[in-house]
C-alpha cells in the first residue's frame, strides 16, 4: 500500500502522475521508461531469488516437483475428462467437469505450496 504524504495528505504516486501533464513529451517518455526499468529489475530480482533458493534443495525435492506436476496434469486431463464421457457430453456434464476441475486445481495448488514451498528468507 502506498504511503500517504504528510504534507498534502495525498498519495505521492498520484501526485507525480498529475505533475507529468506539465512535462514535455520527452520527459514523460523518460519517466515512463524509468518506471518500466524499475519494474523489470524487481521482477528479475524476484526470479533470481527463486532460482537461488532452489540451489540448496535436494534432488528428491526437485524431481518430486516435476513428478507432482506431471501427475496433476495427467489426472486433470485423463481422469477428470471421464466425467464428460460418462455423462454423454451434456451441458450438465461440462458444468460438472469445470466445477470438479476447479476444485481439483485449488487442492493441487494448496498441496504444491505446502510440499514444495521455497524458503527465500535464507538468501539475505
């Protein structure tokens, strides 16, 4: 959440965007490029941190991740599509498939986060 400026009581990000109207086109372009570069740098840092956190993992965890994701894809693609086949492709069958698929994906995401979470606190 952005900090509120004590002097004006406004969000400084909004204030700076309002002031950009008075800048020349080249100054506006330079500020926009600077914001894009900062955002890209933060994404690169986050990606680098995730990669570095995986370096200390065991081979079992790394292979486990791949096996788990492959199993989830096979389950969702092969087993759950049987709902459509068994119910003869009706509208109810497709509705039931998407409801069950949504529930299965939520459960699979929660299990993945629980079993394969990265500890980024050890990096700094």
